[in-house]
């Protein structure tokens, strides 16, 4: 640890921040490891390895607290412990475990708060997975809670959130109207209601809206691919990274895909277009199948065969892929992950 501190003091680089944070973590000093990682991210906010080590430290802290809470539940179920457990799981993005915990809470201590926790978890799972069946379960959970406490603002906010996300404007207007009854005189709610009122003509009902979201994988307020491409300046920033990846002789192609934009290094002309089209179809099919099977949002996929290996890192907005004659190295896999959700930088500062 002393050597790592000395190296960082002599040369302030992302790799030296990473090395010191790792040494602190291995010594069991997670607080210092987090401080070092946070300081490093302040200097180099877009560095992938620094982001990952900070996330791992946070995950270790959460897992430690989750273990404590589960031990308390073994001693005896209590509403307060269940509530903190569900909140922590939702904050960490572990929506499936949050939903299962909320369901267990209902089974052991059925009550309004447990029902609301189920509704929260299912709304979050739908926002993440975008499957119609999950969306229907979320609305059912909200209805069950409203039967017990129809005047609770929390459930109506959740209902407004999900109906707005899917474009079910009439139902969203109803939720906003109910919130105005519970919070009369709120300028923000009044403005929201007026906006929703103008959108209600020919608006789909909830089931129609859920089907459309499952089909496209997109929520109403998601930015268009063209907007994201224009904002991120993809062609200027991503191509150098793709060129660097294809220097390895085993890499036949490196691609970045976002909406109608496809950046390809390796193949040329019609071959590049055909490769981009086929990779896009693979990624889109994977997203659709994952939603229909209730598996959640895919983050990576790999195909292996006589053609070699196709590896891809994916989000709902974009994907990065490499076609290689062999397996990818760890650094190549990390490069794919860093490309997804790419945000270009100027002088090390994220735009």
C-alpha cells in the first residue's frame, strides 16, 4: 500500500489510482478504497476501470449490509427490516431479488406496506425488462394496494410513472387528477395534468401500450437513436477505439451500433454493411427473446461456431461487438463494455 501511494504521489494516473484502491480493498479498508476511487474519478471521470472498482466497493458494502438484514429476518420477520432490504436491493438495481423479497414480505407479514413494496419492485422490473407480462403484474399490484389504501400518494405516483413511460395518456391523466385531489394546488402537478390532457386523443389503452413497448423495447421518453448519435459525436470518438481493437490479427471486425448508425472496422464496402446488418439482427433478436422469456435486459452475448466467435456488449440504446477467430482477451472484453454507453470526452472531462 505504501508503494502504491508513493507511485500515485509521483505520477497521478488512472492506473495508479486503481492500484492504490485495490491495495486498500485487499487490506480490508473499504472506506479508504472508496475515498481513493472517488478522488480518482474526480480526476478521470470517464476511466472505465476506476468506475468498475468504485462499483465493486459499493457492491461489497451493500452485500455486507444485505447479509446483516437477512440474519435479522432469520431471528424474526419485521416490517422495518423487510423495508430496508427491499430499498437496498432496488437501489443496487437487483430488481428480481427485490421483488422476491417483497413477495416474501407479503407472505409473512401481509399488509399495505408489503403490497406497496411488491408494486414498486414490479414497476422497476418493467422499466428494466419492458415485458408486457411484467407490466400487467405491476398494474395488478398497484390495484391491490389501492384496494387497501386508495388515497396513498405513493401508489398514484408509481401509476403516473409507469403510464407516462408507456404512453397510456388517459390512464396517466387519471393518475395526475387523483394526485391533484391529494395534493391540491401543486403547480407542477397542474402543469403535468394540462400536458397529459392534450395527449389523450387517440391514446392507446394500457394493454395496447404495453404490447408496443414489448415489441420495440423502447419507452415513450427514451431519446431516439438519431438524437443520441448526434449528441454523442460517435463517428469522431468511437472510430479510433475500433481501429485500435482491429490491430490484433485475430479480430476480423469491430463494430459499434446505435440506431441507424453502424461504425465498422475491418471489413470494407458491401461486406462491412452486411456484417453490421447481421450483427444488428443478432442483438435485436436477443433483446426480443430476453423480454419475452422474462430474462431481463441482456448486457452481453456470445456466439461460437466454425465462423469463430462473435462477442457483444449491449444496452437498450447501443451495442459494441467483435468478430474474432478465437476467444477475446480480458482487455478486449473490457473495451467492449467501455464502448457501450459511450460518452465522448474533451481533455478528460465527460461532455
